[in-house]
């Protein structure tokens, strides 16, 4: 129970502790006041006759024991159900506690102004509870419950209204609201407790009726935690005119998210949603480009909220909006609920595996905020780099710098509250040359979860002359031969190979057919899980969103349905062992927890996405790998590819290649390409370079879903060798 | 585009005028100014494996600002319509305008135009309930089950609005609804497929 946060548990339990302490502190208050208690006389009303009739008709020592047990459940029931609700649904939990507290204090008004004695007080009925206490002393459980029951009734003048009735009705109402099947237990308990109060002579019928009616009329929870009408539309993230210092923005996004999520989750609970989650996402991104001599820049500011609800455990609905004010969030929540109700009409029972409650803030590491670097500085860098590529034969030059900051606040009806602040930076440089063999291209690109320090590491101006020289040389180079050959792929090409032929086919939504109409299916069907030899023993591919894996575009602390970042194997020593999953799909392959792969483009609908899907480094030093290859081709930097909808048959081509002869790199070749069948290809891998040449590459533009979403993914890879591969020369 | 004006269209137009006033205020030095405000709402029911997997509603607005001086022009976009963000977007465009190359083929912004009325807005598309749409999807899934196939696809409806203003006197708006249905029927785990839309 304490998996989420001990502090949070204590904090949220506080209203309940206050209730218990108040109850204890108020013992005897009614009796100490000078007001005359209402003491009913025997035989003066029909209800008294009912109690007498019940006691005379049903009286037996065994039934008295059982009824004492029910009567003593008064507080244990409340405690147990409060813990159950705290663990399962925080919104219901809070409403439950507010209702209990409100009922107790409304009752206190009656007890102080009009104290009322119970039936046994003046002999209207027998006090069987007292009798029972004496008789069942040998049973520790009964004895304890009877003792608790006795404590509760130590104040003799608090019969009207019956808190026994009020509490047990609230208990039933909220447990059934949590899950309908709980009615099988909670309704018999409710009936048992209500009957026990009559049978044991502790309450009149009128006390019970008042308690039950009080609860249903009061509906305390609706007022206690109702929509906060005082909330006004909050103006967020007012940017500074002079700089982009955004320290205040973090708090603003988080605080607005907290306020709006309360309204959303409360609305969802009122409308009987089984589950709800809310995300407020603030995205600021900038692209600065220099194309030939021409500068261009684009900045995107995007703030919006996405709301997802599950209705009757069988219908999902999602709605998003870019109008983040109170009224519209409530309206958008209702829109999601309307869609969920529609889905529920034809839906089957939705599985939704458990995830611990998380309350956390996480800021991704960065040394230099890329959005704090002026556009002018970026232009200067790009002008410098593209200027160095200006040579005869060069027909196009382009440099780009990408800066993104994503702040997102997540809250769900289970109690998770997560704020994440992610900074991503990327850059690319590309040059095209025209010569005898047509137009040839060379490029570099990298995208990371991190700051502007990436630009220092990449040194675009320093790399520009080499790229230019290679592009010009490619126009003079021979084409790639056609046939079969051993192939060594550069690390970035291996990264893309992993993305297309492993990352996509392990997306479980795709596997299960949910993307069949658009993106396609997968050859990695569930019956192959744990059985298929996907690759050779040298091939181990992880799905790792943790920071320990590196600063990738698939690195985060929690996914977009509140699941903590994890590291799992998709392929272990060649064996296919795992999928990218969500809470809604994990159980379909026998898993009890999602591995946290639900991600959304801005505030749109989360879908299963790659995190960092990476080939683990091997043992080979890169130079030794070349030396160990007597005859082959090195292929470097992707130029294009195609792959079928099941991710089975593919072909890739690269920007440049080199012949490998007798363990040495030979002449350059242009447009090298290769093709294969995914498991055959990975089984042909006999060497992976070691950590020294392993790089976590960023892929910023993976498209998926309808309406289409774009997502950044990470792929760690090192140069690897594949034996006897079909090769060809791209035109 | 039409220049017809229903009550709902006026709402986007009012927003557009408010936004355009702000853009003009901040676009110092620009000879021509244009603001285009677009609003898109969509409702999409995606299904696969004979189940309705996603029901989503999406709503967004975008402001595109175009400035021109001489034969130079610059454009910026923003999804935030607060004054501070509009100011930032305009200032960005002003900066770009200073460094932009001249476009020898540049044509000045269009002045006031009279467009024929185009009515592509159908209330029924917007008002169809989620339950009804789910029922349509359910019908396709039932057909698939009866024939031992797996259905996947999408039922989508959308409302697109555009409002454009410029300093040359153009004021135009368009509002239209759209809908589409795409269905793929799979047999043998996707090895046999038929699709239509």
C-alpha cells in the first residue's frame, strides 16, 4: 500500500484520522449537556413493537454472536474500505472521507441539541450487545469486536440519527461505485449491520431511516470537493520580452495542471468513469535553418490538455483541447465520457494492468538550455558550417538546429501526480554535390534528450569540410556491386535497422491488429514470444527508457499513462522475448505490468511507441572488426529504405560505402544498398562492436496513428557485421 | 472560401479580428500583414482486431502570420493566442523579414475579394452522437465476426474553419465538415487482406 509514497499516504489519510480523533474526543458530550434527552417509552410506538418482535422471534446465542460481529464491524469496515479506495481510486477515496466526516458532524448537531436514547436504555428492548460481550469472551475476534462495539456505544444518548446506518450505507455506496461486483459482499454486510442494530436493541427503526436518508440527501461529497468555481482561466507562461528565462514556467504548468486535473477527475468520477487520466502539455520548439545562404526559423508554442476515460470497464474515450480553462476542461472531460459511453456499447471488458501510484517531479538533465541560446547565435553557427561547404560542384547545403522543451503534468484517478520537464536538442548538416554519377549526398544528424552542449560535441563547422569532400568524391566513385557479401553497417545505420525491423514489429498494438488499417501488422506474433530465434546469439535488443541507458529521445521518467520508465529485453541473446506495451495491452501477452511505452505527440492520445530500442554493444573493437573482415563492404549513413507492413522484408540504401579487402578499408563506393528478411538478417549478425563505438542515436520523426502523430525515439547501436547479405547499388 | 457569416462563423471571425489587431500592433516596419486563423475539431473512432480501440476527439487552433516588405516575406505560426505569444510570433516574423532574401516572383497580398458562397458545412456530421457512430463501427465488426474475419479501420468526422485577414483589405472565411470511413478486413492474421474507404 505504501508503494506510492508514505508521505502522500499519511497526508491523504489525515481527514480520516481527524474523524476518528474527533469521534473519540466527543465521547460523552451529549450526556454532559443539560438538554433533556429524548427517552422513548416502551410500547409507545410501532417501531418499538418491531424491535421487541425481532428480539423475541430471532433470539438465539449464535445469532447474537453473529450480530455482535456485524455490529462491531462499524469502524473496521470504514478503515478497510478507506484503504481499499485509497489504493484504487483517490477521487472516490476523498469523496468517501469527506462524506464520513460531514455525516459525523451533522449527526453531532442532533446529538447535542436533541440527545436521544437507544431502545435498551429504558427497557424497550434488551441490550443483547452487553449480553453477548459476556458470553463470547473466549473468542478473541468476537471479544475484540464486541469491545469496539461497546466503546462506540459508550455514549448512551446518540441514537438518532444512526451513524451505524450512515457509515455502512456509505461503505456500500462507495465500494460498489469502485467495482460493481463488490456489491456481492458489501450489500450483505450492509443488511447485516442494519439488522444487528435492531436485533441487539441499539437503534430504533427511525434512527436507521434518519441515518440512511441523511446520507442520501446530504450527498456531502458533492459539496465537499465539488468543482472549484472560483478557478479562473489562468494565464500561463508569460514569456519575457527580453529573454527566454522560463523558471516560472515550470511552476505555472504544474500548478495549472494540478488545478485543471482536479476538475477533470472530479467530473469523470461524478459521471461514473471507472478510470480517468489528465495531461497538460506545454511544448515550445524552435527550428533554425540555413539553406544555402538563406536563414529561416520557426517557433511552435503549443499548450493543451488530453483527457482519457474508461467507462464501465469496457469503453475508452479521449478528448483533447487547446483551450485550457476550467469550463472547457469540464466540457472536454464530458466529451471524452460521451465517446467512452459510445465505445462501451460495443466494447468488451477492458483489461488494465496495475501500476503503482507515483507522485513525482522530474527534470531531464541539460547543461545549456537550447531555447535560451539566441536565434542569432544559432544562425551564426549554421552560416559558419554551411559556408565551409561552399565549393565548386556543391549544389545544396543545409544546416538545422532543433530545440524543444516539453513540460507535462499527468494525474490520474488512482492518485498519480507526475510533472516532467524534458529538453531535447538536435542538429543536422547536409550537403549535396553534382558530378558524373549524378547528385550524391552526405549528412550527419543527432538528436538527444539534453541541451545545447550537443552542438559543442557535434562541431558542425569542423565536420563540414569532410562531408563536402566526401560528397564530391562520391560523384566520382564506382557504384556498389550486386550479389552477396559480408556487410559492416555504421552505428547510425544499425540504429535505423533496429528501429524499422525490431522497434515497429514489437509494438503490441500493431501485433494485436489495432494498426492493421493504417500502419500494418507484425510478423512477431504472440505465439513466437519466447520461442523465435530472432537473431544470432550476438543480438540483444533492449527497450530502455531509463536515464541510465543514455540521453535518448526515448528517455523519460514516466510514460504518458503514468508508468515508470523501465528497461526490458525485446531480444535476449537472439531470442525474441518482449513487446513494447501499454496498461491496456500487457495482459494480452500474459504480463501483469506495462513496461511504459505509451507516448503522445504533445497532448494528443497516447499510443504505444518505441522508447530507446537499442542493440546492446558487443565485444569487438571497431578496428579489429574491420581487420577481421577479409572481403566485404562497409555501409555508412542511411539514404532511404522500404519495408513491408509486417516488417519482414526490407531494403536499405546508404550514402556512402567502402570496399573492405584483406582487413582494410579500400576504395569508396556510392549508393550501397542491402536487402533481407528480418530474422534471417539478424541471425547473420556475427559481430557487434563494443561500447567505445556505441552511440544512442535519436530519430525525431517517427510517424504513427490516426490522426498521425510524430514522435522521437532513441536507438543505441554500434557498427555490426552481417554475413552473406544481398547487396545492390542504388541508382 | 465564402464570406457568408453564420453565428458560429462569426465567433472565429471575431477571434480573427481581435488577433489581427494585435498582429498589426506588433508588426512594426512591415508593409503588408496577413493573419490566418485556423480551427480544427475532429472525432475519430479507430478499431482493430474486431474491437473499438480508440475513440478520440481533438481540437486545436493555429495562427499563421505573414509579413512582407518589398519583395521579402516571412511567416511564423503559433498555437497560443495569448497576446504575449502573438507578440513573440510577430517579432520573430519581423526579425526574419530583415534577413530574408528577396523573392523575384513575389506577388503582393490580395485585396478585397468577392467569393461565391460554398456550403460545405453539414450539421448532421457534427451532431451525430458517439453512440450512433459506435453503432456504425459495431456493424462493420459484426459483419467481420460473422464471416470469421478481423476488421480494422477508422470512422472520422471533422470541422475545419479558416479565417483570413490582411492589410490589403481581404477578409475571408470558410467552414466545412468532412467525414470518412476506412475499413480493412483481414483473414489468416493479415496474410489475406481487403480494404476500402
